[in-house]
């Protein structure tokens, strides 16, 4: 943060790791859409779009300013990129045909995680205690759900939204964690208290919901309690920056915020499949299939 040395690491089919040159200040998130890579660069306040080929990314890519919005996370629906923005407290809609930002949809404070089922978008407003529900047909907020402080990331499973939450004491010295779910109009909230060794990732695997916990992933029961007997992974929780499910394997992004920056791929039994050295603070994944 405050430098312009953010980059993208690329892993090919043979496990070779390549990195781009510096592309901006805090490479926040990325998504693959057809043969394009869309990248949000948070503190440079811009979108980068690259064509993807079997040789890698076609440089230098196309750059679009978000006008100081502080872009965070995104989903792509019908050739449109819906992305959250901290500074402007909205979801902007970036058209992948015209490369224009066509719409800004006001939501809550510091919107972070965003997910969709193709017709509805859910947005976690991390600066407050709400999740906004957006109708894609009208690009308008149709519902706002109170889910507890610090909603960060979401996953949708069978039309139910599951939310991981992280929030802090007024002096920022104590960290609290929790989880919530939205099932229609019914909201379930579970607060885990202070000092719980949780992260922000939440994902769906074989119809169960897992949340980052104690260096791995713990399954949540129907009341959102953490089942500590089902933890997948055994890492140092302070180094777990992000976790995603790709092709039925779990990809853990690990960092000590200095020299150790690695990606570890494990199966559902916790067996290590691959590990890679990558760029500083790995924070998001996207896979291109040729």
C-alpha cells in the first residue's frame, strides 16, 4: 500500500511461475471472463483488462480509471463487471464491450465481498452491519439485511447467502469474528467473540459451507457453529491471507507480509498437491481454461 509495485503471478500447466512487471498500487482482485483477465487495482483506482493467450497475458493491457473509487471485489454477469468501491460506497457496472462505467448503485459503507446467482447480487458492507441485495434486471437495491458487524466475504449456496464477518474494538486493539446467513427474509447471526483464530474466507464445497479458521477451513453447521473436527488444512492462521476452491482443491494464499509469499494447494483430506513461490501478499485467484 502506497507503492506501485503490485503485480500478477501466473502459474502454467507445468507449475512454472511467471510474474508481470509492476502494474499499480495494491492489486486487489482478478477474474477471468472468456479470454480476458479483469484486474481491480485498489489504491491506483483503476481497472486493467488483458487478453489471455497460451503464451500468457497480452501486454500492456487496457486501463480504465475508476476516479478515486478504491475498487475492491467483483462478479461478472452478461459482459458486465459489477465491482465494489470503498471510497464511493457503491457498486459500479463496467461494460466489457464499451469499456465504460455505465452505472453506480449506492450501497452501504465500505462494500467489500460481492456474489451473484445470475439474477441477484449480494454485497457485504464491511464498514457497517449490512448486506445489500441488488436486482440485476433493474440495477437497484431491493433489500438491505442486518447481519452483524463487519461483513466481509460471501458465498451463495442453494439461494442462501453465507457471510464471514471480522470487526474490531473502538481502539482497533481487539479483533472479533463471526458468521451470518440470509435465507430469504430470515437472518441467522453467530458471533464467535474475540481472539478466535479466524480469517475472512468462506466457501461452498460439496453442499457444505466452510469458513477460514485456525489455519484451515472448518465446516459450519446449520446454526453457523464451527465444527473443529472437520478442519481442512494446517497452516499458521496469521499467515493465511486468502483461500479459494479451484477444481475441487483448496488454494491457500500464505504470507508473512515480507519474504514468505506462497500458494499451497491441498485436497479435501489436507494432502499437499502443489506449492508455489509467488509475489508479495497473494490475495486472489482466477483460472483460465484454454
